[in-house]
C-alpha cells in the first residue's frame, strides 16, 4: 500500500527523524485552536509519533497514520490516518501545517488515502470527527463523500464533536 503518491504529495510511514517537523506541523496558533493545550505540546506530539511508529509493527496492521510529504521538496507538512476501530468502522483524520492550509493538500491527501483504504484494505465503513468550529474540516468531509450524522451519536466521541460517516 505504501508509499501512496499523488500529483504533489507522498503519503508514507512516519520515521523517527520526523519528530522536529511533526512538532512544527502541530504548533501553529490556529491549528491549536481545535485541541486542548496539552494535546499540541511538543511532548504529546513526540508521544503520538512513538505510537505511530509502534502501530507500523502491528500484524495485521490496523492503524495507518501517515506522514504527508511534498513530493518536490520532501517537506513534511502534515499527517493523515485510517484506523480500524473496535466497533467495526475505520476512523479517518488529517492534520496539516497552517502554512499549507488553503492549497488543496488536505483534500488531495485524504482522497488518496481513502482510495487506498477502499481498494487495498477493503474499507466499507468510515467515520470522521470534527470540532464544531472547524468549518474547513467539515467542508472537506462533505467533499470526500461523508455524510453528517450529527453531534455525539454514542459515548465514544467527545461532547459537541460533529461526526461524519460513509458506507459502501
């Protein structure tokens, strides 16, 4: 399945030496507006990276959190993920450095990831969660073909979170 290439991006497994770039991706003021302060700290981000690296070793692999890299420069600009949840659906999500917002990178990365998930992993049920004030992410969910379910359909999501879903 990897790497996944698009016209402008490469989606690949994270590497240990991505730590500084990944901390930078998650450090923007506007990025942080949708997370609790502790969830965007450098220590928390490094712990996430360690989890992503460990997830790469799972057999069978059920968690695919991938680095989004600009193909022409090699710059790490974000991450996108596809994770098999105990309830049977696959959760999806992305994060992008503020300096790369508004350029279509998130949509390009997510379209490629979801196509790989559907074709290679045979994903048939997806869910995405969005902060209610994150209009960009909610618009992207619609562009990707996910339908809005509403807020907090079950106890597995934080109160107020907007949930989107797609089924084959």
